[in-house]
C-alpha cells in the first residue's frame, strides 16, 4: 500500500512527502497492479493539521530614547526566538500607544522593525507598540515593544584599572577609557 498526499481533492498534484506544516490536505491509499490483482485506489480523504498554540516569546528590552535627539533605530525581528519548526514567519506592527514619541512610527520592512524617535522635550513619556508574529505552524504571537524618553544617555565606563598602590596622598596613575 502506498499513501499519496495532496493539497487538492482531485489528487492531481501529489506532495513528495507526507505533510508536516499546518494546513488542509488529502490522502489516498493506492495498491499497484500485480499478476493476481488489479490496481486499486481509495477515495481521497481530507484531513487538517492545525496550528499549535502560540509559543512564549520574550519581549525585547526597552528602547530608551534621549530628549532632544532625533535618531533612527532598527531591530532585527528574527532575534525574537520562535521554535525552529515554526516555518515561514511574517511580521506586522500596530500603531504605538503614543505616536508623539516618534518622528517616524514603527514600521516593518521584511524582518526589520524601523522607527525614528522625535525630538522630544520631556523625559518620562512612554509608549508601547505590539508586533505580531505569524507563522506556518503556530498561532500568532504578540510581542510588546516598550519605548521611553530619558533625560540623559547612560554613560558606561569600562576597562579602567589602577596598579596596586598604597595610599600616599598623591594622584594615582590609571589606564583605560
């Protein structure tokens, strides 16, 4: 017995392997002709592989945008971890909760979320934007992007070291930036 799979009830174009992705399919059992029997085939029987429940996908870190700075940002949406068997993924974004934080509101181009911060005058304003991930094999996932306007950019100091020195009241020499 050979099982043949197709997306069409007429079984006109068969699939090369049993289906694995969510969708509607048909299967037909076929027995080849032998010296003692004629070839025979069953009627095509439809079946559906349903999408799995939406997986848990962590929200990305908050985007901090500085007062008085108009700046473009990009975020690679493929870094949002989906199961490896999700299949083809597409992305869409809803309008943010407060558009005044943006000169250009978040949009999606392929797998990239792009937006430009506005030249904001007050710190503390926040907004969210919801990105929906649609895939072949899982229910849609909604990820929340959080944005905030901050007063000043955080300063990170790293790589500074001072050689061992006993206190003697003199300025210590250092290396680093």
